[in-house]
């Protein structure tokens, strides 16, 4: 519990340099492809910063403006995952037709510390997560999204079962 409180404190009092972005609140199903029907609830919070840390490509095309995020996930069987990583936001309309619409594509990659609690053993404390998200930009600049993610240890451990997560999220700019 002290790690969660410390983590939340760090998020709330983060550097003013990263003073804009999104707070992402999600709920989903953890371990969705398990044949034993052992899926659990997954609660997720991410703080996505809007300042690019790495830019690839021309300035007028915002694709490949990589931005940082930090977050945590917690499951109904007390597994917890603290992570940090990079993401990018791209408007699907601009990407496909050259004209913006209200659908945003957000792929992300992160790495972090995993504690299995009484849940699924993923083979190592270091885990990697890749996520693909589609979200709908609302008139008030909030977003509603859904995502599919995969957590794996990248063969760091003796076993690497991996787990998939389907999540719904509500995203609020700050």
C-alpha cells in the first residue's frame, strides 16, 4: 500500500514541465484469452504527458511524436503492475484521409514492475506491455476509449505465459 501512496504522490506533484496531458481511468478484463475462464477485473490508471520526448518525421505530421506516460494496473486477484513508457496519439482521419476527425489511435509501449499477488504467475517481476487503443474525442475534450493490451516478460524468466487485457477507459485532460 505504501508503494501505491508514494506513486500517487509522485504523479500529483510531478514536474511543471509536464503540466498538460491526460488522466486515463480504465476498467477491463484481465486474461481474456484464458481457456479456463479465469478472467479477472483489471483497474488501470495512466498519466499521459503531452510533451514529446522524441520526434520522428516532419513537424506538420504529428505521427511519431513519442510522449511519456506512467501508470499502474491492479486486478481483482491483487496482482499489481507499475509501469512507465512511451505512447503516441494520432488522429485516424488525418492519418487516413488528411482531414481530422474525432477518432484517436494511441499505441503505447511500457516496462515495469509486476507483483502477482494471488493471481497469475507471469514468470518474472519485470514485464513489458504493448497496447493499442482507439478513443472517441468528445466535445468537452474528454475521451472514451477501448484498448487491447498484452503483458509479457519478453523471455526474461523461465516461463513467459503472457496475458491479454481488454479495457474501456475515460480520459480527462489536465
